[in-house]
């Protein structure tokens, strides 16, 4: 990127005159001081024929499908090359926010669906930094239930290949040894299964609560049954201030969470245990299951000696099987920077990703349920027990409807505090309600 | 602050022609300082001043929308449990690190500043963690603090402590890892101070029948004062600004148990999307560090003089 | 007396062994396969393997990051010493109020948390076209470490008798020659300290390169290690092999120069 275009971008963002004046003066001063010509590094690889270089920054979870599809795009369209880089979420969040703040975002970058985090579609698009994708054909087929994840004020800003579910990833061998022949379908049955596994000398549920995002998964798995099955319009009522975490089934979900701990179904010291340790416990049969998102199924399989031992079932959050609902959320995706000089080329790549065959490809790589389906779509057999529920008993991940980026980290922290016995459920829900109100 | 180098010049005094003329007025031209001043102004002063402006806005960190909100970011800090809690944690952590690191560093220095054969090797051993990146030390200690009873510290001592997962332990565990890394730093500064204690003084005291402890109290300790000053200052500033180790080991958790001012201002800016508020916290931190360093220098310097 | 020294020797060696336990764990685990680690993590490896090192080297992309770190550190140090010593010479000798004010202005930089200027500086570096480049980081480190460098140099120069330079000037030398030929060589001890303290800081700095170089392909060692650990954290053997490889260069340099390094750390900072 040349300095002139950066200037243009800077001018377009147009912050207060004051900053620009000061910036300009300092810039000029430094330029006279340093006679060295700045060598622009970073993106490169402009081959002889390539006319456009796009840059993509994403999270590690996207690497496999993205690399595959970037390679495919190179075949399909000469003249455009895409330089990709991936890093863990923390790191990407930090460097991308800085780049976005300074008006220097990559052409394509990771975006989280819906609202509720600093890198979420609603927050970035709300700041005017994402290109509108609404004119692309694939956007017209987004299922209605998923629209809040993709759209802000009726316009689509994020591409995502589909959805993943939260449930129990379990080790069939451990279940067999404990004498469990069928996954449970009610909460009482679920507690019985845990008890049997515990009696067989194995930890029933591995919990890696030191890794912040893992803390939320059990509540997320239960809340669809304890909250949304009773009132599908909970989100709207909460937004209107008619209800709150403390006055809702969130309380039941947290009580159930802590009941699992009280009965000794978690591993020892969950707050000192990480996601990776959780993964290996289930994969190696030291624990019976982990409540996890289906997107990490592949990581669990990679850690297992016999990957076929692992499968999933919905966590039954109610005693009436008809009241068991599941969380099904849109997976992490990407958007095009509205300020990019190559915005049309970047959008063209997203349009390519939106083709049904490519949706299938991406979804398959991360065991997701494809956004839209055709004959070529495949669904991981481990997810079969979820499919009957995805039609009308599924709700998006809760954070995607939260109004700010503070509720989710608050949820992480209060769960850790609950597990450590530092606060009670009243205190936890109060803190979440306060964060929601900010 | 000249205490730090007040004697250094004497060690580098080759034979020259002193006093040929008392010609102190030959001040070098401004031009000598100009390049440094320019770079400093561009890289530190201008961005900091421009940054301070954000502390009075509600800017999210991205996008063009922003409005001035006066002092409300600062008054919000007073009602922010997370920020206030992190201030408490920062202070506790700083006190723990300053006290333990310097006591351990002093004991190591006293032990190494003897006639034992392994003294040169031991000095290298105790100092070596200082040169390694704090992030890497934190990753190593994350394993040492593993709750698994067969691994790390628990495995070594047959303990069952949840070092980083138990909110009442985690902060001290982080202090322990910082002390492990930097005790050698304090040791080296104390050693330099000890080398300045003349042997004759010790011998005279011994002849007077003073025991080891008495000699330490009345001969060594007063002469160590400058080393104490610099050690306390460095460890205090380091403790107040501590970020890398916490970020890599616990990221502020469990709950908010290890949140420090630096991690909170990071989260406000990059996780919560409240850049303006984050800058307000950074400003408070800066004032805090400046005030503490000033008070420390003032107090410790006067102690040095009175002795 | 002999017996006491011997006892002390035993005690100190015992302390050192305990102190080295984390390092032992680091090296032991890096030599083990995941199965061996699961079996008995802390036992001495019965059949050590170097597989972890080979895969850590390639998956952490340590080669390029070592080059990045080296270039950034070395050039920043040269700039710091050049700019810092010249400025300090002026600041130590000037007698006006303004000169003293300037000195205080530099010291202010020691307490300012860099987060304050984070975004404006990032914009500035972007405007200069230096984002994601070595030069951008070099300019950054030179500016950020100048206060500390100036502080060390100024204190040292103030303790030097003025006569050296004056004498040279009477012999007809300009300020420039007097400084480079007479004064600067006298600064060798403090230059050693400046070099070492800044080298350790720049080499190990984490947050700024994370912000400014993340995803640029120009990552320094701590940033590469951070993302490497983020990706392979479940495999302790591999992660620890990566940590060993990343720490090795600076530890080796330290061991080779340990006498000077330890001296440098303390001499500029002693009483």
C-alpha cells in the first residue's frame, strides 16, 4: 500500500482537524529527519501476471477452509492473489482493532457474526468499516433465523459458511464401559449417565475453564431449553428491558451448571484446566465427555488414537424431551474492508465463497452445518442427533444478540468465580445484567 | 536521580590534562540534542498528547464516531468494580514483588559475595532468567503451575494446589513467577553495592568483636542504601506496569482475580471496544507511576543523605 | 571459618538447584514424546528425542523471526547510542533553565505508559508507510527507549570532569570532534550498560510488536512464540522445544558475554 492511498483513507475517515494538523506536522518533521526511503514490506508476492494483491487476516480456526478456497480461487481467477495470515483470537483481535482504528485494515479479515464482541459484525459494520455484501446472490438465501447474525439494518456484512451446534462431545468407549448404551435425552437421564461414568472411575465431564471461552459453553447449551423453549422472544423482551438474566431461566441454567459441579461430575480444579487439557482428557478416555461446540470436533479427533470413538449428542436441558432446545450459531466468518482500495476485488472473492459448492467445502472442513444445502452438501455423522432440532428448536449463540462487547467477558468471569465459590448465582446474574445495561 | 551514576565517572579517568584552564563555559550546541528530541517528540510526546485527548471522548477504537464527554470517563473509573479491583490487585502484586524480590535478591547477593568456590557460576545461574522474554517465562510457569498432581510444582512436592485456577492463590502465583525471573536482577545490583563496601571496615568491625548480623546492620546495610534505592524503584515501576506475564499466564482470570491496571486498560480498548475509557485508565496509571516514583526517590534519597 | 564457608556453599548450591527446577522441566519435556510426557512428565527422559525441535522450528517460523528480531534490535541500538549520547552530552553540559527543562521532558518518557499514544503513533507510522516494516519498529524503539538512554548517559557525563573536552577544544577541535574523539570513548562503561539494557528490552518486548507487526509476516520472536503456543498449547513437548529454541540465542549470547552483561546491568545502575 502506498502512502498516498493511506492519506486518502485518512482523509476519508476524517477525524477532527486537530489530529490531522498535528499528524501532518509531525510527519513532515520526521520525513525530513529520516532520509531513508521507507521500504514497504508486508504483503507481497505480486507475480508477473498478478495485478491485484489482497490481504487476509484471520483466526487460526479458519486456516484449513480458507487455505483450501484461496487455492481454488487462484485457479478460478487469474490476476488476483490473496496473502493470508492466521493467529490466535487474542492476537488477531489486538492487531486488527489497532489496524481498524488507524484506518489501515487488511482487504479481507475475520468477523464474528451478530453482535456482542469487539470483532463482531454489528460493531465493525456499525462503525462503517465493512463493505455491504447485500447485492451478492448468496445473501438472498440466508435462512431467516440467521439473519441477525449476518445483517445490520437489513444489509449483509459478513460471510459465514454455516452453523455449528453446542452439545456433548463424548467418548463412546467410556460410555460403553460405564454401561451406558444410549445418549441421554432428558436432564435426569443425563445426570444418571454422569453418575454411571463416575462410578466406573472416570471423570464424567471434562471442563477446561481456565480458557475463558470454554466457561460459557455449558450455560449456552442449557439456556435454549431453560429460557428460549419457554419464551422464544426472550431476546427482544430483554432488549426492551422487560426481562433480565436474573428474572429468567438463566438462573435455572446456572443452578444446573453448579449442580454438575456439586455432584462431582467435573474434573478436579476446572479453573486451572485449559481447553487443550480438556480435549486430551476426552480424546484419551480420561473423561467421558466435554460440553463443546461442534467446530472443535476435528481437534478432538486429532487428539484421539481412534477418532471414531468420538461423537456428539445434544445436552438435554429439560426433563420433557419436547422442551429440549439446542444452540446453533453461525460460525466465525469474514468481511471485506469498506476502506480498502481493492474493495471490489475483495467482494468478488466473497461472492466466490458464497457459491454453494464452496459453502459445502468450507462447512465440511470444520464439521459445520452448511448455510444452504444442496445434493453436494455433507453433514458430519456425529451431528445427526442434532438435525431434527435445527429446524424449529434451535437458537443462535446468546452473545450474538447482546448489545455490547462486555456481557460475554463478564459471563466468562462470573462462571470462573462461581466454580471457585467466590460468588453466588444472584451475584453472577446481577453482574451480567449490569454489563448488559452498559 | 544522579545517585545512580554519581561515582561512575571516577572509574574511567585516564591521564589527561586536567585544570589546564577552567573553561566550563564551552557548552555544546543545541544541535547535539536536536535529532534525539525530534525522534522523541514524534514517537513519544506527540502520540501521548494526541492520545490523552481520547481520554475525554467516548471513541470505540474504530470508526469515525466520537464525541467529547468531559471528565465522565474519569468519574466512571470510581464506580467501576473491575478497574478498582484491578488497582487493588496491582498494588498487592507490586508490594509482594518488591518485598520478596529484593529480600531474595539481597540474600542471594550476600551468599554469592563470599569465598565460596561456585560464586561465579551461581551468579550466572541466578541472573540468567532476566535475559529471557517475560512471555516465554510465563508460558513455562503455566506448566510449572499445572494443577495436575503428577506435573509441575504439584508433582515435585506432592501438592494439590490449583496455582493459577484458585482465585485466592493466582495473584501470588504470578508474583512468584515474577520474583523467580527478576530476583537475579536485584542480586546483581546489590552485588555492585556490596563491592563498594571497603574490606577494612569489616575487618575493623570484626576486631571490635561485632558478629555477622551486627556487621551487616552497621557496616554493610548503610552503604547499600543507593543500591536499595535503585532496586526499589525499578521493581516498583515494573510491578505497577506488569502486563506480559499476566496476559500470557491468566489473562486476568480466574474471574477478575489477577486483573491488573494494564490488563484492564488492554481489555477496555481491545475487548470491550471502549478506547476512550481505556485511555483514561492509562492516564491514571501514568500519574500513579510518576507519583510513586517521585515519592520514592524523594524519601529514599533523604534517607541516603541522613546516613 | 572453613566449615562455615563449606556449609554456605552447600546451601547456595541447593538453592540454585531448586531455582533451576523450571529450566529442568523445560528441557526434559522438550525431549519427550507426548506419550512419555503423559506417563511421567518429570522423570529424566529415558530415550530423548529431538523430533519436537525439528517440528517446532518449522511450525513456529522461528528462522525468519530470529532475523527480524536481530535486525530490529541491532539497528535500534545503534540509533539509540548515537542519538542518546549526543543529546546527553548537551543536556549534561548546558546550564540554562531551558536545558534542564528539556532533561526533565526526556525523563517524563520513562513513566508514560506507551498505551497512551498507541493509536496516534500507529496512525503516524502508517502515514509514513512504515507499518509492518523493520524501519517502523526501529523508529518506535529508538523513540521509546531514548528517555532511559538519555537518563543513563546524562548522569554519567555529569560526573566526568569538563576539562577533557575543553582541553581538546582549546587545541582547536570542534565540538563534534571533541565529543567523538575525546568524550565518547570515555563513555564506554555506560555505553555497555545502555547497550545491554536496551538489547534485553527490545529483544523481549512483546506488546508493541504484537500490535504493530501482528499478521504482517515480520513478527519478532516473542510474537511468533505467542501464536505458536496458542496453536499447539496441548503438546507440551513441542511448545517447550519452541521455547528452548526461541530463548537459546539470547541465552547463548548472555553466557558468552556474561561477565560484561552482569557488569553492564549493575554498573550503570549502582550507587
